[in-house]
């Protein structure tokens, strides 16, 4: 008997390790598909507008329809994943997203494409909301979890740049339809691998938190709020449309919070916000994502509209950013987090990202004055800050959640990301448009006027990152009486950061 035990024990560990790596691969692939879809569309927008006869205002809904559905349903999907099972929610969301991608690729009218994009956003929300929740329950040992989160974060950070490369290549070589059809083999492969790879979980049951009124309030509030934000550019920040719908959205969200404080089985137990690491990381992420919209989108517009790059050339020009993000995320971020703590790594990443937007405020306004090697390549290399900041933020955003709330914490983290994106789109694009218009009226040439608008957006984005840095430095401080190393009990619930308060506050 002793010999049997000795012989079988070593084999079990590698098998479990392989199973978890396969599950991580499935989750990362699902994340990659979602992020690719978000960025791949931006490069193909001119082709979509021309082929389907979109109006300029209507074209924005190719992005907005996805964003509204995705951002408003994440919190609900995350909690439902905790209740009915996170694996079931991931499979249902991936299936819905894949089917909607087929519909989007086959769209022959603006209305059909917008409807398909809304369905894509809903499916994406269902799958994305529970991905981190599954990951943190699979990897409970701090170092393994840090490595897994680094891989997962890489797919999010580098996927945006890869999407722009792929979008340009597919649009130039084939047609815009293939930016959606490319999701079909990825989605089907993800589903087939997820069935055996992801751990089965029955969930807590709907009776443990089936707060129907809370679900209606938060979904309606987020949907209306994101709609209001993305329409600021069209209506103006002080317009009756913006103020009226904004006030209604805030009232719905306030009603949701009141409901959560009084409901017997709340959809979102407010205890999750008591963790300084969770609440602080979500706030930092919202500011960071809002700021970096100017890097992910406006840099591509600058290269095409001012420098005259094609869609394919723009994607290739962004490729060094994807390379350095991947290198940092996959090789050093986990080690740095383990040695110095997520807070220190996050601060370093934010400093590098401030440098990215700072350099972009100096890009030339004429194509003949610009040089990629001196003006843009340093920006792409400093994008390594993504590879430092995102894994650290992800660890912090999940660190205070108990296992039964992992799906909710994952949904909350993704929700703040989408709110930040909506704010970035509304605020920075509006400021850039106003600045460009004023420079054009003053008689400046079109390329210089456009660049002036981008410069303002980059400067405001840098200011948002400075605010994120200040919050990270103050809110995520290690309390004076907290131990420098997390206890075994803390590790069990994911509190791996050395500055995390043992009480979770």
C-alpha cells in the first residue's frame, strides 16, 4: 500500500496542473476574442460606412451598441454566474457571441449590423463577467495566481493592438465582413475546449441572490448612463438631453445601491466594496482605461488622418506596442508583483503610461515633419507600462472577494473597465473634436487642426493618469499595522498583496 501511494501521488499533480493550464488557455482565448472584436472594428469603420451606407452619426452605433450592452450587463452576468454556475454562464456567453458574430459578418443593412453588435456585447458580457472568477478559484496559490493573471491580462492588453493589426490586414486583403467571421473558428474552438477543461460548479442557486428588482435597476441605470456618456459628443455636456438622461441614470443607480443595502438577498452584496484593494483598484482602472482610449484609438486615427497610413500600415505600426506588452506581461510582471507587491508595480506602470501620453502631446502636425522612429516608436515601447499595470490591477481588483463572490467581483472589475472606456470615448473625443473645429475656424490646415485636437486629448488623458497614480498611491497604501507578508488565511481568499488590510478594509 505505501508503494502504491508513492507511485500515484506524483502523477496526480502534473495532471491537475495540465488541466488548470488548459482551463487558463480557454479563458485567455475567450478574453482575446472579446478584446480583438472591440479593437478590430475601429480600423474597418470607413469600409463599413462605405459598404452599408451608414450616416456619420449612425456609424458610431457600430461601437456604441456593443459598448452599451457589454457595459450594462456585466454586473448582472457576474452575479448570475455565482448563482447558476460560472461555467454555464461562460459557455452560454461564448455561444451567444459566436452566433452574433456570424450575424454581424452577414449583415446587409445598418440596422442588422447594429442589432448583431448589441447581441455580441451581451454574449461578451456573459463570458467576460465570470472569467476572472473562474481563474481565481482555479489558481489559489499566490505565485501561480500571479502568473495566471499575467497571462490573462496579456490577452487583454496586447489583444487591442493585435486587433488593429488583424483588422487592417483583413480589411485590406478581404472585406470588412471577415473581421466578424474570424470569431467563428475561435468561438467554436473555445466552446469545444471549455466543456472538458473548465471546472463544473453548480452555483449558489437563484434563491441565494435572485434580486430581480436590483437587476432591473442596475441594468437600466448602467445602460442609460453609458448611452448618455457616449452621446455627449453629439448633444453636448450641458444639453437637456445629457443632463436629463444623466440624472435619470444616477437616480436608477442610487436606487440600486439603496436596494442592495436593504434586500435580504442582494444582487451585489455591498461588502465587496469594503475592501480598499477592490474599490481602489476599480477606481484606478476606470481612470486609466478612460485615459488610454486616446492611445488605443486616437493614435490610430492620427496615423491614418494626419500621416496618411493605410489600415494595414497602422496596424503594423502598433505592433511593437503589442510585443512589449506581451514580453512584460508574460516574463516579468508576475515576478515583480511577487517581489515588490502589486501596488509598487502598478505605480511604475502608471508612470510609464504617463510618459506615453506625454510624448504624444508632441507629435508633429504634418506628415513630412513626422518620423516613426523618433516620434512614435518610443511611445510604442513605453506601452510596456500596460504589461505592468494591468496584471497588478487585476490582482488587486479580485483580491478582496470571497470565493462565493468571485463572479461578482469579476463582473464589477469588467464593468468599471467599460464605464472608463465610455468616459474616454465621450470626453476625449469630444474635446478633440471641439479643439479641431476651433483650429479649423482659425484657418489652420486640416492635418494641423486634427493634430491639435489629438494633442488636447492626449494631455487630458495624461492628467487622468496622474489622478489614477495619486489614488493608487494613497488608497492602496499598506496600513501601518499590516504585516508585510500575507497570512495563509489571506492567501486562501486571494489577498496576496502585502499592503492589504487583514480585515479587508
